[in-house]
């Protein structure tokens, strides 16, 4: 499953403006990936994107307003130990011979705390051959928990960020023969201007 993390600046706006910007962004994602693309708003600054496009990650990362594209695996939580073992299985090969940090983010009520998951999964990953470094890890294990579902981030592709195209009006861009014009056009597009 793909998850698009949105530009945090969108959430500094009023609720009405946020909803308008996210609506524009959803339309832009569908224009990039195809009208059959399914998009679901998740908690926080994230959209779940389901597309059959073979280059969906690359296309999605080029949409203004998308800060990052994550490849995520959803896991149903039964208990802390089972979740920690699942995390260790998925990330053992990635952390072997490297330093790592486990970063759980939790919403909802559970019998355990985020630190409990970090400690248990971390100890299993140390057994798999990794070593803990919380300040400057080579590999970061990100787990986002909402209710009884944990989303394990398997890969992250940086996006272009910025504001969704067309949310800040229209502008006319004139190109000269130098490199300045395309750079200026890109920066204006990143700030949400729709350029002609």
C-alpha cells in the first residue's frame, strides 16, 4: 500500500482552507495516476493511495503538496509481543550490521505504551544483528499505530512538497534562454501557483 505524507504547511491553514487544498491535491493525484485511483484520508497528514500504475511511486512523488511517498504494510495488532516479532521479521535484514532506531507513533488506547514496543522490537532487532543508535541511526524503523492496525513503513521516497498546484492563483511565466526561468517556474509551482 502507498501512503502520501502531505506538506505540513497545509495544516497551518484554517480547516476550510485545509479541506480545499486537500481536495485540490486529491484531484491532482488522480490526474497523475489515473481516475480509477482510490484515495482515502488517514489520520494525521496522510493519504492512502491505491493505484495500478506501474510507476505510481515516481509519479506520486512529483505532485506538489506530497512531502513523501511511503510503501507501507498494514498489520493487525493482537498483542505487543506478536507485533514486536512481526516488526523484527520485516526489518531484520535491513538493520543487520547497521545502527537503527525504532520510532513508534501511536493513536488510541492500548495496554502498552509506545516505549514498550520500541524496547521489545529493538531488543529483537539487536538479536538479529543490529545495534541501537537513537541520535543518528543508519536505519529508522517507523511504526504508525491507529487503533488495532499498525502501519510499518518499508520504504520512503521524498516528494517535491510545497502547496497543491492552483491553490494560490494563476501566474504567467515567460522563459528566457537561461536557467533562471525554469527554476523560478518550479519554485512558483511549488508555492501553489498554476502557471501558464
